[in-house]
C-alpha cells in the first residue's frame, strides 16, 4: 500500500515537473518552430504546430542580411571578458568579506546590492558622456567594463555565500604552512570553491549575453553583440515574426548549448550551501 | 595561469576593437522595413561607384529613436547618416542638430520632391532630411465583402459611409470584424489615428495661444465616434492593436476595412502573405459630412546628417544617391515598379510604368490631400497632422494615448478619457512654459 502511494506520488511529481518545465520552455520552443515557418504561417490563426512545410528560408535571409559571426564574436568577447574581469575583482572581495569581515561588511554587501536597484536608464547619460570623453563608445572594451561593473554585486554576493561555507581553519592551516595571501586564494580557496566559482561564472556569462540595455545603447556598428542583431529584425511596418524568430534562435543557440552541457555544474553550484 | 592568459587575450581584443573606423566608412542608422532593407542590399552599387564603405545599424523604431536622440543630443558622433521621421526633423533642425541639405547638387532636383513631404521636412525654407519614402493613410477594404453586403465604397467616403459599411460587413459568427483600426497606446500608434479623426471632425489639439482643446465638443464627437466604431465593429482586444496586429488580422481575412498607412497596400495585395490579396480596394481617408478636412496623415522616413559628423561630404553623397530619381529606377529595374519606395518624388507618379501599380494613384491623392502646415479646420500654432511638432508631444501624446487605449478597453468613457487627457496635457504644457 505504502509503496503504491509513493509510486503514485512520484509519478505525479514527475508529471508536474515536466509540465512546469515544458511551460517554461514553451516560448523558446515556439520561437524555434516559428523560425522554420513562412511569415504567413507564423501569424496563421489558428496557429500551425508541427505540420507545415519546414523551410530554412528565414535563416538564409538572416545570414544574407547580417554579419552573424561578427555579432556572435562580439557577444563572446563581451560576455567572456566581463566575466573574467569580474572574477578578478570579485574573488578577492568575497574572500575578504567571508574570512576577514569587519563590522561594516554586512552594510557594504547591502550597499553593493542597492546599486542594482537603480534603473539603468538613470545613469545612461552620465555614462554615455564619460564614454564619449574616453572614446569608448561602440568599443568592446567599454562594454566589457560596463557589464563587469553592473554584474559585480551579484558575483560578489554569490561567491561570498559559497566562501562562507568553507571552513576558515583550512585557510588558517595554509597560512601556518607559509602560504602568502595570493597563494592562499589561488591554490587553496579557489580549488575548493570550484563549483561555486563555475556557477557564478556561468550565471554571469548568461547575464552578460542577454544584457540588452547597455549593449544597445553604447554600441553602433562595430561592437554590437547579438542583442543588437535580434533588435534589427523587429519592424514598425511589416511582418517579421519568422525572421525575428530565426535571428533569436541563432542568438540563443550558443548559450543554450553551453547551458545544456553545464547544467549539472550549474545546479550543483546554485544549490551549494543551501542543503546544509 | 590560464586565467591570466585569457584575460590578456580578452583585453587585447577589446583594445583592437576600440580603434576607430577608417575615414571613408559611413555609419548609417535605420529602421527595419522592406524599403530600407532593399536599399541596404543595393548599396554595394554605391560603394562600388564611390569607394565609400557603409556600416549599417538597424534597430527597432523606438530603440532607434531613443538611440539617435541620445547620440545627437550629446554629440556622440556615432552615426553619419540617420533615418528620422517627419516629427523629429523640424525640431532637431531648429536646435542646429542637423546639417542642412542645401548643398545637394542641382541634378538632385530638389523641386521634384512632393510638396507636402518637402514642407514637413524643412525648417525655415531649408530641407534638413531627404524623404526616402513617404506615406499617408487611406481606407483599405474587402471588395468581396462589400459586394456581398450590397454596398459600394465611394472613392472619397465620409465617416457615415464607413460606419454603414462596418455595420454591414461585421459577421461575428464568421469572425469578421467590420473595421480594424489602431488602439494601442503611443503617440505614433493610436494617437496618430485618433488625431486625424479629430482633425476631420473639426477638432484641434491647441488653440493659437497653446491652450489645450480636448474639452471641446468636436473632440468629444470624434472620440465617441472612434470608440463606437471599435466597440461595435472592431476586433476583440483592439486596445492592444497597432499596425502589425491589424495587418495580420486583415491578411487573414478578419477585417472588412482597415484604415492605416498607405504603405500597407503593398503588403495586403501580396499573394505570398495575404489570403485576401485579390479582394482589396482602396479609398481616401474619410471626412465628416459637410467638412473638407480628411482624416489622412502624412509621414516620411527620411535620411538626415547629424551635425558634428566628420564625414559630411560623404554622407551628403550617400543621401544624394539613396533618394535620387536614379535610385528609384534602379529598384524598378531590379525588383519591379511595385517595390519602388513610394511617396517621395513627383516624377515617380508621372511615370507611366508606375501608374500601373494598383495603389499608386490613391497613395499620391492621399499624400496630396495632407497639409502639415494647415492640418485642422480652425487655425493652430503648430505644424504636423497626426502629431504636434513640439518636443513635448512624444510625452503628452503617449500619456493621452494611454487614456484612449483604456477607453477602448472599456475602462473609461469617452468623456472621462478626454477629461483626463485635457488635464494632463494642460499640466505638461504649463510645466513646459507655454
């Protein structure tokens, strides 16, 4: 009896989990399906699901019209660069807050997070003017810096949470053995916190990849990443859903694949510390 | 170590990308619509002829507007040529943000530009943006449904004709709405349409002393008529419908009529996308019986040069190419006359080949019926038909548009919507010092 209840419950849980999963995945699935339709099929009412003449026409048009590889390369540089640069700052910052806290540590953490509460548009003009002065407009290095700065609070917070789980005694022991500060962070702390660091980096790459305010406002032709590539397929007058879907599918494909392969790492990192 | 190497690599990449573009490359900001994309694909001809390379920044309309405003206001210098509309041109020209196009060569034939377009894109007698394509609005209707209803659409219908046709064609059982018109909030969305209706009913946004006039009986009559049309014969969820939503509905055969931009004519008659391509007729935008202002608007997407560009001469050369008579001939030769960007030049409409395009005559008639310098029955202090060419308009138009959209959604009566709109427009204008 007890066993059948458990089985039933398990089945129910599985069904619910799949249902929620599909619901969340549905917009992406619909985008991918639409990218293989004609513009007329994309807006058909009632909607067509799977049985239509699948066409690669939209991908051909998008390839022909835009230089996809340049947008992709810009995205890779900006997302990757901002993450690496961010980690260089966030790891030491999180280390000091986790292992040598001061009375103000909590306040500093909260203050850092509070910068995320300011709407980005509020600082658009100051940053734009600074970028003009420094000649950073439409440059990958400028965008890398901005994205690093806006994601830094989240990086520090995440790393701080992971580092708090690591016993300070281990670091103390390393120090007793004569490790300097740099060695302590690089050779003792970092290897132990690999899951946390990996998931922080992954989350950051995703955030930077999808960032669509600064990447659209601070770029023109040269440094524009995939967000600008997608934005170029929306139209004020005319049908564009199928081509936009093709562009979106091409833009999310790389990050979707990275996410798929690293999901174990990501889940492990995100739940690290939460189970104890 | 590998971390450090990667970081160096990323920094080096960034530095390489920070190096500026070469001297003879123009950066062009534009919107994604068929005519612009066609121009992009034909632009290799320009590059071959002149050696000037082109970089394209194509953005969604609202993002583009925000992006170029921000760049031009801060002298960011990101763009050498930008696509702007009729609303921005006189305002930006007055602030010296744009380069005057007086330097265009004689063979450009500036007098060939349609007078209404030239008027809307000029400031103090000088042209500041060259029209790439222009549009007005008109009635598109289903000839088969009209025939079935035993009605005939006059070439120049009145609003009464429209209401009668909408009632006759509405067939809720078969999911056919008598009329589809804009309901989504925005100065370039529902307010463009509602303002033209108001103009045709004898209403105006401001009197000659800049006092808001939305509490006038003419406004109430116009807005009530608009609301009744949508409530009785419009599609469900009309409060969210803009150009593309109505285009979709019309192409699927869900609308008896659609009053919107003339540029839509080429979409609804295209058999690849439209299920009703063979059954579309065109008529002038309506007027109110006994009044001579018609409800048609005037808009142009035009190419302008921001002040402060380092490449003024090259930019001028590009505009000369893209908006020339020769460019229209190039498009006709490659893609046929129906795909030539409409509404910019008189000579196009005098061309016998173009006269065979089914919507050509009606487009020209609609554009000629629009006068941005004299948009209303009573005199007004502003320029613009479906907008008011003052910097505050984008804000007040959008706020008022939200009230009217709420009305279409059934949350407000026309009286309430107008009362609220009048209050907020008055406040905004007072704050702006009018």
